[in-house]
C-alpha cells in the first residue's frame, strides 16, 4: 500500500479511536503478521503486500464495525482471504489452498474467543523474518528500510522522515529489496547454524546503525531523533527474546539502554545539544540504566566474555553510575577502550580512547594520539576529529589553534544543531 493510500485511508476513518487502534495493532504486531503470512504463502513480498491491504481494510472497517478483540488475528485472517481470492482468480486454488480456507474458518472462530495477543510473545516466524530483512544479498540501506518497515511496522513516510530522504526513495528501496529477495529465491527459513553468528552480526549491525542515527543524527535540523533509537531498542529486545543465549544481543540492548538513559538531558529546551560534562544527571532515566545494567549482567552470565557491544556497554555503565564528570572512573574507561581497540580496531575507537585519556591523564597525552590519527588520514572528513583536537588545544591554552579546529569541525558537520554549536565555540575564543 503506498503512502498516499495509507494517508487517504486514515483521513477517511471517522473514528479517531479506531484509527489509533489500527495504528497500535500494526506497530506492535506487524512483524508477527507478515511472518505468519510469509510462511503460509511462501513469498515474502506477497506477504507484505497482503498485510498492507488488510491494514487498509481495517482502517475502513474498524471505525464502522468496531475494533475486534484480537486485531492481529483479524488482520491475518483478512490477508489470508485475500491470498485465497488471488489464487482463485488465477485458477490456482488446489487442495492445499482449499485446506487453508478451511483452517481459516476455524482460526477465525477461535480468535473470536481468544484473549488479546500478548505483545511479549514471540515465535520462530518473527525470527525468520528478521533474518530475511537483513539478508546479505541486500544492501545495508535496503536492510535498514526493510527491517523498519516489516519488522518495526514503520511506514515509508516515517522511515523517510527519520533518515531525511524522500519517501519515494524509501519505497524504491523496499520494492527493490523484495525483488532482490524473490530473484535470489530466499527461503523462509533460518540460515544454517554455521551461518548464525555472521548473520546475527549483520542484524545487530543494522539495529546499531538505526540506534546511532537516532542518538546523533548525521544530518538535518535536529540533533537527535530519539524515536528511531527507541525503535532499535524494541527490535533488539524482540531479537534477544527469540535468541536468549546470544551474548551480543543482550550486550547491544545494554549499550543502547545505558546510552538512551542520557537522552532527556542531551538537549536543552530549545533543542540545542548539551554535552556530557554539562548534562543534569538528575534527568537521566534511572529505569533505563537499571534495564541496561540487567542486560549487561545477562550477557555476562552466558559466560563467553565481552565482545565489542559488551565493552561499549561497560563504558556506558561507567558514565551511568558516576555522580559527575569528575567522579567518573576514567582509568577504567581507558582500559575498556584499549580492550575494544584490540578486538574491534577502529580509528573512531582510538579517537574515543583519546578523549578518555584526556580525562584520566591530561590533554597532552591525548593530543599525541589525536595527532597520529590526523596524520594517518584514517578519519579525513570526520568532524569529530578536529572537534576533539580543538578541545585538547583549548585545555592546553592554545586558543587560536583551537578556534581554527572548531571552525574546521563546523564546516564538516552535517547536522545543523551540531554545526551551530561548533561555530559558536569557534566564535567565542
């Protein structure tokens, strides 16, 4: 269903309560619905189309007929009927599909008396759907769009707004992704066990990318898009519930929860950035901190040691439990960054380690690390390199050099709010 049809359907619904119910059911249960349909019809693209058509029917019928007790069952049943009607029109209603129609009658009767669907209940079909959405035959952009669309339940408009791209671009990515999956004849099944680790890594990478785009938007007028980060956390929790013995799934939840705990204090009343040293820690979300620490304990309990997400979560935990910037255990953070650099080497990790070294031992030693990074060219064009270097120069009393570095950082920043902050730092020296 196209975005315009979705909006037109929503406008035509006279009952706001019913329309909100449709949106809520879809947002929570879309993954399970599409996963069930994919297993039934054997075609991921067709399943998603059928689910969207059922959603349109719900927008039209629920305001008139009332909201059904089990909205997910209603949508699934309508989508199955549409599949049967389509096969019938193509004269493909064989015995198997006749049996499906019979089962559909039974399921509808059972659904009438069934309790509302438990949003915490997950099944293997959803896990298969997540693996398909992040299949390696798809580009990273397509994986992100498809994951947010069919697993997260976001509309094309919502995805486009989050990543500041045209809605048509998102729709094209989704259409191409479906065609690619169909052309590659991707089965609706879990990959072989020997591929789980690599494939799970790709899935977690997609969720981490989504979270980070919400945590610090790469472009646009807003420094943060917290709704995007919260969606990544929700999807990660679904994944961890489906794969409870996967250390990295719990570790990623820990990292995201502990990081998101600072969201309420990361912007001021005008939406401008508030850096860590200036944040009012009383505004940090203690519930998220508790959940993040619990997830880190769950990851540690699996007993395979900490991977990259676990080490980053441990760093975030150091910040979360510190009463102030000065009382933070910076020595431990430096050690954690050194461990992270060994198992997941990256110039960004080195830059973050330099910032921690500055707090632990002073800006002079940190500046040496940063200058080596700058001379290597590994972070050319990355605005946080000159921004961090400027902070070190400022602490060393080299104000003119700091001003120049802040100006360079501002010229490289893609986000409007961050660019303005860096320009202000350059101008006030």
